């Protein structure tokens, strides 16, 4: 199974062709929020949250296939022992676009938690709850001061790493991996 995320620009174009209101980052955030809570959640539940349209429409089919690749790669990354999980963000040199995508991802993650059944953050384990509350705050922070480009790039990299590691931590906390049985 391939754990490589689809091309971000290709995803943005596909979503735009079927009039999806979410960015690629936000769609990935929804996916991550749902999978962090429940790895067994039906992929169709996520697709229903993200894209509407007639299933016989070629553009809808094309977008769904791309989204299914995103789901499969994300699920595999979340379970990889090498902690290779990555946020689905544009590979853009435009710092403002990167920040906006990261905030979209955070908004999507909060939506994904709700779509997976988390209606009250208090039901989450303490570490996951505190981290998820941070994610919601980051997603609703509004415009950030990007006057100092180098400091802003460093800060963005730190936030992205915090989000990346937090998703892995929450996934493990919500759904601990079971060790393989030992044969004696």
C-alpha cells in the first residue's frame, strides 16, 4: 500500500472542479480528526462530509478517487512505526499561503473530531484534549503577523511539527496499538 499523499495542487484543482468549499489541507484535517478517534470509521462517512454530487459524474468520480488515495495514505501514515505522518499542505514558498493552509488543516481537524462523534472535548484523555484545544485555537487565530519572514518560517515549522506529533500522540492515545502475540 502506498503511503504517499497525492499532489496538493492536483487535489486543489479536483476539489475546485466539483465546487467543494474545503481546501486540500482542510479535507486532510477532517480525515485526520476522524481517523485519530476511530481507525475503523467508514471512509464513506468522510467522503459524504467532503464531496457531494452525482456518483456518475466523471469529475466527482475523479475527485473521490483522489480523496480515497488521501484517506488510504493518511491511515497508513498514522499507523506506520516510523512516524512518517505528514500534514497535507502546499509546497509553496508563499508563507501566507502556508499559514492559511495550516489553519485550514486545524479547522478541518476540529470538524473531523465532531464528525467522528466527539461532541465534547472533555471526553478525550487529558493530553489529547489539551492538544485538540490548541488545534482549535490555532485554526481560529485569524491573521498572523508575518513581518519577520525568517522568524515566521521557523515558527510555522515548529507549529507544523507540533501538529504532526500531536496527531500521532492522539491516535495512539485513542486507539493504542496492540502488540503482536508472543509465541513461547
